[in-house]
């Protein structure tokens, strides 16, 4: 019996090590699977943001006021709103599913409930070298909310600087 328990323990440790190594290899590009309804409903108007970019309290705030969704009426039927709210809360930054989530949580004071990912300290810090004019004056980007314009792997959770391409005359981002 001890042999079986030892073998099971060793197997569990080996599996955990393998999964940990795979997660490390994925780095900032953890495999992200977005809910199809989320992509359909939210992605129809804007980037279907990875839920791990905001804490639960932010998603509750956003989903609780869809009638005034950043100046637009994005109201949904009750069942769809509940389904999407549950999905966002289950996969929010606190879930720890995605490596960057802990960094997002650490950058947001507990007494703040950001509604915009672009206004979090973590995102502002990651973009501090980007001149705001490169975004707002660029018709291919227009706003910091347009993540996919510069991060082609954004929907898959890949925000690596190695893959950043600023559309227009700036091209590939080179961090000197």
C-alpha cells in the first residue's frame, strides 16, 4: 500500500512540475479560451477583453450598468447578462488563471473599481514609453482600448513586447 501511495505522490509531483513548466513556457501568452457568447455579444462592438485583466468588482460594475456602457446602450436579455457576468467573474483577475492577472490585481488598490483596463496602473506602467499621440493621432489605433491594433495576439493572451507592432509609420516596437 505504501508503494502505491508513494507512486501516486511521485506521479502527482511530476504532473505538477510538468504543468508548471508548461505555464512558464507560455509566459505572458497563457492559453486563453474566451466564451463564444462573450465573443459574440461583447466582441461585436469592441475587443473581447480577457477577463483576467480586471478584478471581479470591476466586471460586476460594468455588467451592472450595460444601459450606459461607456456612453452606449449595450443592454442584454437577462439570461445572457447573467451568463456573461458569471463567466467574467469566474475568470476575473482573482482567478489566477492567467499570469498577468496577479500583476493586475497588485496594481489596483482595494478601494478602487476601475471600469477601464487602460486606466489601471499596470497597463499605464507597461505603456509609459508610448507617446499618446502615437495612439490618438493614429487612425488605425485611435484609443488605448484597441489592444488588438498593436498586440496581434491579444485575444489569445499574448501581449509580449516582442510581438508589438504599432500600425502606420511606427511598425514593430523596438525597446532600446
